[in-house]
C-alpha cells in the first residue's frame, strides 16, 4: 500500500532554507561544478549550520508524536543538487536528528513542478526565482529571507505568525486600498464585512496547520494536563472596522487562530518581538525590513503589492 501524503501536512523545503549553505554556494559560483563536487565530498561529514527555517521545521516534526505511527506532518527535501552533491545535506539532516527521509534531487532544475504531485502545502526556499515562479503557478510558496541575529528560545511551542491579506487571503482588499486609499478601503470592508475573502497563497498551509491544532485540542480534552504546543497568530495592518472581515473569513474556513493583532499602521516588529514566532509570513517586503534581522521571515511574492 502506497504512502498517502494527502492525509497530512506536507512541507517542501530547499536545502537553502533548512541550512546555511553559503560556503558551498560560494565554491560553486567561484570555481564551478567540478570543484564544488570535490568540496562537497571532502566535507561530507561536516554538517551545515542551521538555516532560517530550521527551528520551524524541527518543531513541526516534533508534533508527529500526536499520532502513533501516523505522522501529522511530512517534510520533503527539494534540492537543486544531484544525488551525489546532495548527500552532504542528508548527512546534515541525520546529524541534527531531523526525521526527514524523502527527497527530490533535481540537478539545477526548479522544484516547483513537484509541489502538486507531492501534495505540498508549503514550499520554502531561499531562491527568489523559485519562490516567485511557484507563486505565479498558483502554488503555496515563500522566500526565506536571510536572518543574521535570530536566537532560538529553548521551549516546546511552535509559534507561527501570518499577515492576512496577500498571504492567507487574496489581494482584493489591498487592491481597493492601493487604488482608492485607506478611507475607501474601510468603507469597502465595512460594506463587505459578512462576505468571506477568497483564498490566498498560504490558505492550504493554514488549513493543514489548523487540522493539527484540532488534534491538539482533542488531546487536551482527553488529558487536561496536556499543553498544546502549536500557536497561530494573525498580525495584520487592518484595524476596526476592517478587522471584522478577517473574522468572517476565518469562520467561513472553520479555522480558529490563537491570537489576532489588528495594528492599524503600528510597526509589526514591535509585536513580533513579543510573540517570538519561529516563522512569520508577509507579502510586503517593506514590512520585513526590520523584522528579518532577528525574526525568521518569509516573503510571499503575491498580489498587487508585489506588482506596483
């Protein structure tokens, strides 16, 4: 019987998002494939340093103890290496004790065509072209940004933070705001407060994460001593009255988030510093200028804010 990926959350991750592979990339760019292949073989047992998405992936995989012999999450490595040069990545995975056993090594080809057949609900990469192309093709993907000063807090929670428009929902409201201004945006959102927004790029990921959240809720119901480890936050520039449409949309999707921050123009980084998410998804790159320095940040290259 084949292994059914459709019944669990599947994250596809490039080695550039999971590990810091800058040193190896530098060899390839400067000396070419032959020397790169030699370098990778000589350093086969030297593990790569942890990358920006590592804390998120590590904690996500830890949730697999929620179902015995039936993991709630699967992580698949999507690598532009060939199997030979990519062996060091798997050795690094083994070194850190990550339960990742499935991979596609593509020898320079873009991974996005494999998002659908692998039932991937989120694809993370540090390659801008790959992330953008995946989004253009309608896939749930994000560009992991370089983070220099992140310090992982030793705890068991997995904290995930999302912007709303252009990430979980489409850019309908952002288009109104951009074309007609904030005042007309609030009028439009108040008029449509009971109309759910259409899906954005990461709705499939949120849906799968919410399923895990429900498993934890059931576990806590059965065992009052159990403390849920997954925490979902919405951090949006919306404020009242535009906040109502967020709630309407989430209700329509049958999803309950733990926290909602409707900031109305307040700098998001100040809130993120308190939440300390292991990953934050945002469609406007300017909103990540401050956060990306110390918060694992992912740019979603979708919608009108990425066209103008």
